[in-house]
C-alpha cells in the first residue's frame, strides 16, 4: 500500500513538473530555444535541422528523434508531424513541443514503450510550418477573429501545393502511373517559400506516415480533400472523394480519434462526424492541399487532424488538450508498423531504389527508398504483392498481414541470378501472443522463376 502511495506521489510530481515546464504558448524564439533545449538534454537521440526559411526569413526547424539521429537505417520508417501550417491554429505547435519533451524525458527514464518506438521509427517534428503567420496571430491575442492563417504574403499554405489530381484521372483511364505523379517543370515558382521547403523536405526523406495538425474543429480528416465529383443538387454535403487506400485511411483516422480523449464522440464543435472522422472532400472540398500532395507525389500517407474548436486556445486549456492528445500522438505513430516492409536487393545484395511495390486491388503503388527498403502500410488480410524494377523481372508474393503485428517481407533465399530478385516473408510472425510461426518463403510459391 505504501509503495502504491509512493508511486502515485511520484507520478503526480512528474506530471506537475513536466506539465508546468511544457504547457504554455511559445513564440518563435521561445519555440526555437525549446527545440534546442530538448536537443541538449537528449543529444544522442535528437537532431535539430532547418528545412528552409519563411517569407520573413524565419528558419523552419525540425526536431528529429530516433535512436540514430541523422541516419536512415534500412527498414526503419520515417514519420513526421507537421503543425501550425495555418499560423493562427496553434495547438498542434504546443503539442509537438510537448511530445518532443515527453519522448526525451521518457527515453531518459528508459520507458520501454518509448524506447521501442525510438528504436523502430525515425520521428521528424515540424512544430511550425508557418512561423510568420503565428507571430501575426499571437500579437492579436485570443478571442477575436485572428489573422495569420496564411503566410506573411497572406497565402493559405494548405491551398498552395501543386495540384496533381488531373494526372491520376488520365492515368486511370490509360492504366498508367498511379503514384509519384510528376511535378510541372516550373513548380518551384508556383509555390510559397514555406511550401517549397516542405516539398523539398518530403523529397529528401522517404516518409511513410504523417499527420498535419490544425484547429477549428475536432476530427481526423483523410484524403482526398479534392472533390472527385460535384455536389448533388439539393444536397448539403459533398460526396466522399476516396483514395484507393480508403479503408486504411479510415482506420488510421479512427486510431487517432479513438485514442484521443473525445474526438471519437464526433460532436465536439457543433457538427457531428461519426467516429470523429471524415473524408476531406465530404467535409468541404479543397484543392492544392498538403495531404493530397503527400499521397499523390510521395510514399507518405498523411491525414489532417483538427484538434480544437478554438484555433488559439488560452494557455489554461493546454494541459487538458495535451492529456487528450498525448496517447493519440503516440498510438498514431505506432501504426507505421502495420502492413509489410522489406528490402529490394540486386544479385550482389545492393539495394534497388525506386522499385515499385504493387498490391492487387489497391491502385496505388509505393516505391523503395535509396537503400532498397520499402514500407507498405496495409490492414490485416491476405494480399498479392508484386515488385518490379527497371532491368529486372517482376516478382509476386502472397502475403498475410496479421492483426497487431508487423509483417516482415524481407530478403531471403536470394537466387543469385541477375534477372531475378526476391521478396520473401521469412521473419517470425506472431499470430497470437504466444505462438510464433515462420511464413513460407515466396520463392517456394508457384509462378516464381
Ligand atoms: Zn487549418
């Protein structure tokens, strides 16, 4: 009993110490100081880097947190959180700073969950994509209608990404490319500096999972944001505009909403959304948004999280908001381990990048990264996966993705023939908590060279 009291007291103390430290609004200088403070406190698992500058020349700083910061380890997925893209929507910015401090502190305390998260994932946090807009909003104070949604030139950054939607429609009808759709030659001239920085960032890291943190509602919004068809006459709502990964996106959105304190209840700010989730276009269609761009141009699955009714909540509400989001922010990142991943290697064991990973029934391919590793998030089920790369024969595998578990579809049984490479599920896959069994090697399946 006494021990229990001590534990309780310890937890309370920790909660207070941590809470007092972390939960306040951070202006730009304060935010930057906080990022570097975390870096100093946890130097071996963090790195601060800038992805570019805003219109008013503020650095867009990212805090990276992982067991080997600065290094992409093959098979360790890259994930990101982006906040404060709308400068006057500020809760996400504070949540990411709190998350950074939590990860650092819990790592120092050797918390097993955090340790395993940081060993298995490389996390990139961009607490403010729009620091100029934030300054404008913060100067105006709370309560009234806040400027600062756009950047210093008044451009809404979530309407500023290249629109790639016209291409898949053409591609669909021709049976053409359904992923990594090309940008126009002059795309850099068509976007704001903040957007340019973020796109170059997306090109530099093979991000697999992401969320974009906003405010003004409480729900998890998944692609597409752009309407695929016009609203029916007399109807208030637009029809949904689903991606080929619709089921997966719904699940990702639900994972966040159900791990959140109240988002899943779906009726926080006056409108009702079942499960606290919605397809973007079904809520309200937009063009040139960031989550659609992630999906159409990169390997990254991104959803948009609306986290508070008030865009600039008073500081006294931050502890409650942090309590509501802390578990959800962690659980969402852990979803990156669902599905399959593996290495695409040539006959000498060198990684093949830009190999294409296709899943039957999902018209959206992923590609391998520079080291030849790939990640394909999938819901539990049975899939037929084909890998193809220029100059190589394609290879097809049947894969089972089990619930609650990462399925490794990794290299093994390498044939040593120049024209052939294998994708092979070989690792121990836990089916239930106690039983382990190896999957069959792909090269034993019929139809293999
Ligand atoms: Zn927003």
